[in-house]
């Protein structure tokens, strides 16, 4: 298990590598963060941004979306993957927000995961990005990179979240999703991680146990 010094080295190394970047979710309004996160599932960032922008240009609050026709929502978010399912879900979600929460997005995990189609990853994203409440949203990048580095040894994202909450001190929680998502898109790629050039390879279990032996370097 990595200690505080190594974790600090990992976070500093990733930050230095990424430099100044645009935020993944540029909205502050909790409803928009929630919907944008739903739209982002299995969709590239650029397409998520396009879909969110066109959707919010017509329907920018739960009431308008709850009253919208599913077909009209579909048209606006077509660029997002699985847009038909998402359109239905977004409408349903808006209805439940109005019925159960007075049209306001709740700011706690329990209520957020009670919303249709909202799992822990989406709920944690909303806590971090909309409410600035420390939480760890584990998507495929966070799960993969945490395991490769040896921060956790887990099989599924839920276990990764639990393990990271124990391993990382709270001051890292807000940033870790954004850092690992971007690092996973640029360096620690799903299929061919660029380990030879990686700025944090000295902290990485995968580098030591898989990359170097394959290269004949260990
Ligand atoms: S050394 Fe390779 S596997 Fe480890 S974090 Fe860097 S890119 Fe990912």
C-alpha cells in the first residue's frame, strides 16, 4: 500500500504533467452538473459538452425538462451515446426531482442515488463538482489508474471508491476524479499506457511488475 509521500508524489506529478486545463464539468448549477454527468456516460467530453449545450439552450431547469417531449430531448442530445435511454432517464429524473425534492438537486449521497439512473459515480460527481463536497467519483479511469499504480487492489469501481476513501486523505478527494480522468485520456490510456514516458512511473506497480519485465528491463 502506498504511503502519504508516494501519494503526494503521484498527485503532484499528475498536476505538473497536466498543467492548466479546462474543467471537465464547467457548470456550477447542480441541476446542470447532474444532467451533464448523465449525458457523459460512454460519451466523449466534446460530445457531452455539445449535447449539454444544446439541451440547456431549450430546457434549463427540471420543470421545463419534465414537461418536454422525450422525442424533443432525444433530438437535442443525439450526439451523446445511448441518447434514447438518456432522454427517457433525464425526463424521469426531472419529474422525480420535482415530486420528491421540490425541483432541487439534493446535496447528499443517499438522496442522490435514490434518483432514477443515478449511481454512486454520478452522485459523487454532483457532490464534488456542484457542491464542492469532498467525495470520490470512480469512473473507468479512476478505477484503472488506481489499480495500476497500486493505490488499491480492487475488481469493481465500488470497491475502488471504498478503498480510496480509506487510502487518500480528504484533501485529495475533490481533485482526484478530474486529475485521473485527464491523466487517463492523455498518458495512462486504457489499452496502451505510455509507461516509458510517464512522469509518475517511479510510483507505479504496473510499471515495475508488468511494463519493465516485458521490456526486459527488470
Ligand atoms: S507508469 Fe504506466 S501504468 Fe503506471 S501510471 Fe504511468 S502510464 Fe499508467
